[in-house]
C-alpha cells in the first residue's frame, strides 16, 4: 500500500473488486508487484520480470513487420542452437 501511495483498506477493496483503481494507480500497483499492467489486469499470463527484456519486447512491437520477422528468425535460430548445445553437453556428461 505504501509503494502505491494508498491505504491497505483501499488495496483490499481493489482485491475484492469493490472499486477499480485509476490507470495511474494500477500502473503503480503493477510496478510494486514487478509485473506488467497487462498481467495485472489479466490480459496476459506471461510475466516478464527483467525490465530490459520487457523494454526490448516493447520496442520490438513498434518496428515494421518485416524487420520484426527477421529479428525473430535470428532469435529463433540462436535459441535452437543454444538448446542443441545444452542437450549435447548434458548427453556428454552422462556418458
């Protein structure tokens, strides 16, 4: 409640859906809980706790579709390679 600048009674009323916080207050609550506003309101089930990663995802959403697809292909290829290396390493350790 202190991080949001309100009382615990008001937070309780938000939790019980008796009242709805303003967008500004909801943003403060999300920040205090270290979740996105989308996650807080139930629009997303995915939590990004790394602020740098969240910022990068927000930037990625703003670029041209073709550029975004190219970047995602590069990321997908890198992730596939990293997973393959990790699996290979684990298999070598078992032998």
